[in-house]
C-alpha cells in the first residue's frame, strides 16, 4: 500500500541530523499525515524516510526561563489544543489547532509538519505567524533561529537546510503577553476540510481599553504561503477602538492579500471573505481584550 524503500528511525536529535547528512535523499516524516498521502498517491513512491516519530523530547510545550514559550516540533494538534500553557497564554493557538481535520488527524499531525510543509492553508501557521513565532532548526552546525515570517520561501518551500530538522517553535513573551486573539477558518464544512481562507488576529489595547496599541493579522490561502498584512496592522496602530478603525483594518488587509481562483473558490469570493474575516477577528480580539465596539 505504501511504496517506501527504507525507513531510518532517529533515536535522538543528533542521530536525526546524522541521518540527514548520511542520507540526503531521504525525506523527514513526523506524523506522516501529509507525506504518507504523497507516497500513496505515487508522488514520492519508493522514497527513503527518516522518522522523527520516536523523539519524545520534541513533544510538548514548556516555558523557558525568560518567558519564551517553546513548542516542540513533534507536538500534535491535540496536545496543542489541550496544553495548559497554550490555553493560558495563547488560547487562540489552541483554537486554531482544534480546527484541523478530524480527531485522528489532530492526534497524529504535528505542528512541525504544519509549518515545514510550507502550505498556505496550514491552520496553525497563521496564528504562529501572527505571534512572530521563530523556528528553531537544528543541523550539523548547531541551532539556527529563523523568524517564521522569513521561513516561507515560496509555495511549499521553506528555509530548511538539507542537514536540518525543525526542533521547536518559539514565541517570545513580548509577542504574546498582553495580546488577545481570535481565529476564523472559512471552509465548506466544519470538520475534515481545508480552509477556503483563514485569518488570525491579535491585539493589545491601552489600559483604558479605548486605543489599539498594537494589532497583528495573518491569513491562510491569501497567497502562496501564510502571510501577514502589514498595511492593516499599520492602519490601526495607535487608533481608537471604533467601527472606523475596524473598516480601515479590513481595507488595509485587502491591499496586501493576493488570493487565487481554485476549484474551492474564486479570487473574488476569497477577497470578499478575507475582508469579512479581518473585521470579525478584530472585533472578537477587541472583545476578548476587554474592549467594546
Ligand atoms: C484527512 C486530512 C485532513 C487534513 N486537514 C487539515 C486541516 O484541516 N488543516 C491543516 O492545516 N492541515 C490538514 N491536514 C494536513 C496535515 O495534517 C498537516 O499539514 C500536518 O500538520 C502535517 O504534520 P505531520 O507531522 O503529519 O507531517 P508529515 O506528513 O510527517 O510531514 C509533512 C512535511 O513536513 C516535513 N517535516 C515534518 N516534520 C518536520 C520537522 N520536524 N523538521 C523538518 N521537516 C519536517 C516533512 O518532511 C514533510 O515535507 C490534513 C491531512 C489529512 C490527511
């Protein structure tokens, strides 16, 4: 059923890196929910695989001494959804993980796979992007940190060297403390569907809750890779919490997105829902931050 030539099973991060150097033709497999589909479809038939699945040290979420949230690359969507630190500090990330596929996919699929696949519809990628997440990559020369905003090079292309694996995703305290977020995924049905488009927003309000001190927004399926729309962010920074500000946010977002027509939806339809997603996510983020519109 699965045409796999050889499976190398990594027993440690060092061993995984060594296997990457010794077997440059081999593909990494974590949960396998993307790569096994490609093998079965014949696109990667006969390939060699390096499995990270046994690396339990890459599973789970922890808090570094400086308050940085460290999400192990093998953390599954279910773990992300249920994790106490994520629910306390970035509940919107738990919510976005909860929209992936169905329970079986959420149990097996990993956040490392959801970012390293370079796919624009990846549901956790947008929320990570909107929190200025950093990819921790480990290779033969040691650890390299790459902001997620720079990790995406093009459709299904990421900045991962041939000897590297993703070991963690980091979110610094100044990128989540004081921020409140909302995520909406527009799909044809509520489960087991890839996003027609998705949007993740988070805001920081002034102490009196009347001014937007900072806002960040990202989209899935608004271009070849998950993307931030900086025009929207700049349009509302320092502005009063009001309907005019929300409209300026949506208008700014539409200046930066560039969706395409596919069998799922036309470009025009995606543009329509992307404006609406910006509005809804911002209103909900403001509400969660204690503001009123
Ligand atoms: C039925 C079904 C429904 C789905 N629904 C959704 C959905 O709603 N939303 C969504 O976002 N996704 C969905 N997916 C896609 C998939 O579950 C995710 O993309 C998942 O996050 C991939 O993670 P994985 O561990 O299974 O990756 P794998 O299949 O193991 O790997 C995916 C890619 O990432 C690379 N990779 C994996 N881990 C690492 C690492 N640590 N370091 C470097 N490279 C790595 C692999 O080489 C491969 O190229 C669905 C898939 C299926 C089959």
